[in-house]
């Protein structure tokens, strides 16, 4: 009888364990079956030479030989090593399947040079001694470690990172399961740093990487990743409570408490993926296109025979276009793969508004590269390359691939797989509970010649739900930006192209407000800060922020463009309903006249963070995590804060360096915090204010300071 009971108990444990490890098929009916996480699959990569870098779905996953547990479905496997032609394969794995990828990389006649935004210096400038960053160790535990004074039982991964090289390193990024943190001061030789991340994979392997954006030149680039299954610990006992007294005055012993060893459940991936189509009124430009060729970039482009097109008295008709949609609790991103792979819409669910411009008609404008002679102001966010003024590929189909993991989904867009021309890969990622999305452009030169590249991410914006900006739209740049360089302008009283003007006030005009403009104006940050840029329409109380991801360098170019206000460019040039937009261009070079040189086999990539904000009353400062507004007058300070993912911590206000107010808050995207702080009688007429966001452990999440008139 005892034996039967034991067997029954073992069977019950096995059944419960299988139930616990089977993910819930959320999004059923919206996601292709191959993308659902319905059981793990195994793949072993045995490609030679040993030590070759393996990238799975664009993410660095280790070096050969390598065994990985991946979700079932289709995956892109890339194996590469300096001096060899990369091996790229696509595998389709069934749940529980095991597969082996064998092969040999083919040597190149000339070794390629992998670069990032910080490795464009010539080889002659390099020194012999180099740092070597490695993930020393990782374990799952509470943020408070083994201390007894914890409140939350949410486990995470504590990572120890070490510089085992012979030289100090600069800043770099540490990544754990897709989440990234920056070590802003770098590590000196022999130094270690400890970081804690809020996510872990309880049922599979955890991926820990250092210098994931290739900011640091290292003596060994093959030891940056640690991929392993980590044991889930038992929570430490809580602190013994102080003794209590009974009614008779005797000490009552504390009751013993059992601490549950059940791990916190893995976060549910709430990002949905689905396909569809949209109807857009389209002019018949296709019949008037001819193919031309750019010898420098070895690629074609479509040239519009405009005279013949206009002589045909064209009129639009409905056209159907495929869509791909990513959405979570706060955002819905719609892509048009067949129209340049652009993000067509960014809908902010808390307001229900599309933050990007959406042209109701596809109508050839007279702009674009001069040799091409046209451009579709379709709207959304487009990828402009390899020449300035929108590039060549904003209207051609791009390949789109969706990958999913435990915390979100990524759309990977590729313009080509050719080896004889520039290649672009744009990865757009949306995570669960995130009010932001990231854009990671990657430019690759697979040829044996250096290539001068121009690339810009162009966001056509109209926040506030009206599909057009108001006169009170503001262009917001860091306070350190005191001058900009003109790219083009419609007013002769402004300096000519290539000349600088003061920012934001020039000639007594506040150029940060669109309603103060007469005709069109485009300008570049000078110098580019690599920080944030935003548009905030105070008339609609809504805006859009772009921040450069940690570790992407401070050389990112930034261009602002507006069509004018009192005497704007006629909307009939690009649309039929009078709608309009403003633009934020983001790229690796300072201006349209500059190029980034990619050496043979070279690669360049960075990360941009984009997120909508609303209800702040204005915008002063933003970074990757939060947007802040701060103003003062009549003895009061007005505070407004918006975050782009659920966050709790302390807000504090300092006046002339002295803390005057502090409050704990719990914030969600789309629910801004606004508060007025009354100043005392002893405060000066003018003074410096500082607004800070601090985590419960005292880490500064965002801060902004400036001098204001207080009374």
C-alpha cells in the first residue's frame, strides 16, 4: 500500500511539473503557430572554425561549438568569424525537436573588419594593451540578495562583470535576456561590477552578454556571452520580528513561518502579432517609373518621368497593402512591409491617437534625391539610405521576420541579402508592459571595398490625433544645444544653408514654437549631442520622444524639419486633404553632407528609443526612461513626469541644491504625475530648480535642472 501511494505521488508531481512548464498559448489566432511558445527545441551548432560567433535571430548567442534551447518555429542562424564568409541558415524547429547545424566557414581573400560607432578610428591609432570584458558569474536572487529585510519576492539575475584584460575599458552595455543596463564609467583592468536585472528564465537558459553593442575594442571578442540554465533558489527567511508582550506582560515567542520555495512566475508575454491589410488611395505613378543605376552603391533606384506623369492628369484609386502589427498594453505599431518596411502608425492606447503622420493618399511629391525626382510622404517612420534626402528604398518591399521571446517580439526588416552592395537590417522591438519601442538599425558592407554611407531614420510626426501639428507644437532639444546649422530655409532673413543660428531664440524669434515660423525650415544639431530630441504639441498636450540607446555613442546626427506655418509649403505637393507633419531625422553622421565610411566587411549599428507622452502640459527634458516638465512662477513650482514602463520610486525637488520636497510614487505609461510645490517666503526671485527620479535603491533614473524665475 505504501509503495502504491509513493508511485501515485511521483506521477502526480510529474503531471503537475509538465503543466507548470507548458506556456499558455496567449494570442492564439493572432500569431502563426510556429511562433507560439508551446515547448522548447534544441539546436547544436558545430560550424568550424571553433570559436566562431553565433547569432540567433540577430542576437549574439555564444561561440561554436554551441548547444542552445530555443522556442519552436523558424529561426535565422548566422555564424561568423573575422576572415571568413558568414554562414547564414534558416531552421524550422518543431516542439521538442533537436537539430544539428554542421559546416565550415569559407575563408576570405581579405579579412573583414567589424566596426561599431566607436571603432571608426584607423588601426594605426590602436594600442597593444586592450581590455577584455567577461560575464564572470550570474545567479538568480532577490535585489536585496540574502538579506532578510525584503518586501517584494520578485527574483532577478545578479550578474558579476569583470575586466580581465590589460587596459581600462570605456562605457559598455550589459544585457540579460534582452534587458540592457549601461556601465557608464567602464571598468579599469582587473575591476568587477555587480548588476541586478529584474527578469530571469526559470524554465530554460539565461543569456548574459557584456559589451553587446560592441563599444569597446577588446583583446578577446569571443568570451562576451554566458548562456546557461540557472537554479532558482529558496527565498531567504525574513527578519525575526521584535518580541511582543502578552496581556500578562510575558514575552510571546514569534510564530515560525514557512517560506515558500515556489519561484515567482515568469512574466507573460502580452505582445500580440497579427497580419492584415490596409486600403490607401494611390496615384498611378507606377506606370511612369524607370529603373536607373547607382554605380557607387551598385544598386538600382526608381526614377519618375514626372512630365509624362503630370500630363496624364492622374487621379488616385484604392490600393491594398499588407500590414504587420505589434501591440501590447500601451502601443500598437503597424508596419507596411511592401512600402519600404516603414512603421506606418504608432498608436498610443492611453489617448487612442496615432502619433505619426498618416497620409490618406500616396501621391508623388517633387522631393527626394535629385536623380530620383520623387518621394512618397506616406507617413510613419521610414529608413533612408544610402543617399541623403530620403534615400532610394522608401517605396520598395522589405523582407519582414517576426521573432518572439519571453518578454516581447521583434520585427526584423531587411532590404537585401546581396553580398555586392550595402545591406540594411532594422530591428524594431516591443516588450510587454512597455510604453516605448526600440529601433536598432544595422548597416553592413559585405563587399571588399570601403563604402561611404548615408543613413537616416525619418519620423514624420503629428501627435495629438489631428493628423497635423498645431501652432503650439514645440521642438525640444537638450538645454546644452545653443546653436543649430541650417540645412534649408524658405525665409531670406534666416542664414543660408550651412550657416549657424542661435537656438532656440534667433533674432528675437523663439524657433522652438512652430507657430512662430513663416516658411519652411530644416536644421541640424550643431554639434550633435547623441541625446534626446522630442516634439511636444502643447495645443494637443501630446508628443513624441526619441532617445539614443545607452552605449550608442554621442555622435548621432539629428535633423528637425517643418513645412512652415504662416506661409507654409502648399500641402497639395504631397496630399489631397491639407494634412501635415514635422520631421525628426536620426542618423550616425552629423549632417546630410557627411557620410560614415564602412570598411570592407564593416558593420555599424546603434539603438534608438521612441515613446509617446501626453498630459504633461509641456516638455523640458527626456531620456530613455522618462519625460519631465518643470516650470515655476508666483511662488510655485509645477512638476510633471511621464514614464515609459511601470515604475515606482521617489520624486524630489531641489531649490538651489537643497531638497524642498520628496514623494514616493508608482507610475504607469499614459498616466502622468503632476504636482505643484509651494515655495517658502525665503526663496530668491530666481534660482536653480532640480527635479529627480530615484529608484528605491537610490539610483538616479532621470534628472533635470535649470534656472527659473520663481516669483
